[in-house]
């Protein structure tokens, strides 16, 4: 019985280390690493005079390697103290992600430079930073119904920012937007994502501001007129 038991164990080891080695190595690598594919930098959107209405800036994102963190709750407490604006729900969700283990987990995406400095000063093991592209609108809500907006993953969700809108290009005389030519993407499979083209609109930032201001003021005055008529 001892000989059979020893032979069975050795046969199992030979099977796993020789015949299943490639498969097991691939599974282990998949569990211990994660490949992040950076999205292409979105092109600027400008008015007819070249003034920027929407652009992309680099922002820091905090990530963690949960499998290497031995005290998740303590790490979460220190991170939230540095960030200074964690909600109770966010603390709980982050603690759960770190406790599950794994090779990668987001801590907080697109933080401010001040938050990065405070987190970096903690010098925590298994906590790092990556750069992501963040959409920035210098004039805030100006022309928002035309420009649209993007989500946290830098994907357009409405307006000109939406992919379904940016796929067409019409002539300058008949369209409210005119994309400029973009560089040809590289054929290499490992090349970085190609940045988007600049889109020039026929609207004017100054005139758009006046129009929106007047519409807003009229909307505010309308209830007063109705009350006066009554």
C-alpha cells in the first residue's frame, strides 16, 4: 500500500510538472498579472477661432496589488486619511476589493496632484500610480448640449464626444464640425493607441456664452412674469 501511495503521488507530480506545466504556468500568470490597455488620447474640440472647448489632460490613478497586502483595513484607513474625501461606502468597497486578493485593483481614479502627493508620502507597499487621460472642459458647461461628455474610462457617452457622432465627416460648408487630418496609425500590434484628431466647430465661444446667458436669464424671468399676470 505504501509503494502504491508513493507511486501515485510521483505519477501525479510528473503529470502536473511535465504534461500540464504550460497550462498551469499560463493560468498562474493570468492570476498574478493584468494587462491594461491605455485608451487613445481624445483630440481637442475648438471653436471657429481655435479656442479650446474640450481637451485631454494627464491625471494620476492609484492602484493596488491586493495579493501583497496583509492588512487591508489598515491600508484603506491610511489611504482615505490621505485622500480626505472617502465616503463610508467607498471605504467598505475598497476594503472588500483588497481582501479578495488578486494582482490588480483600482483604489481611486483620476485624483488631484495634491492627493497624489499625500498618498505618495505614505510610502505604502503594493500601492502605485499610473497615468490616465482625463477630459477637461475649460468653460465648464458652455456648449455642453453640443459637446456632450465622457465617462471615467474616457469613452464618449453623448454629443460630439460620442463615438457614433465622431465617425462621420461632412464638408465645411454643410457641417457644424470639421475634423482635421490625423496621422496614420502604426501597423505594429504593440504600438501605443493613436491620438484623436482636433475637431473645429463653426460655433463661436463668445457668442455661445452670450446666447446661453440670455436664455438662462429669460428662463429665470419667466416665472416672475407669470406671477405678475395672475
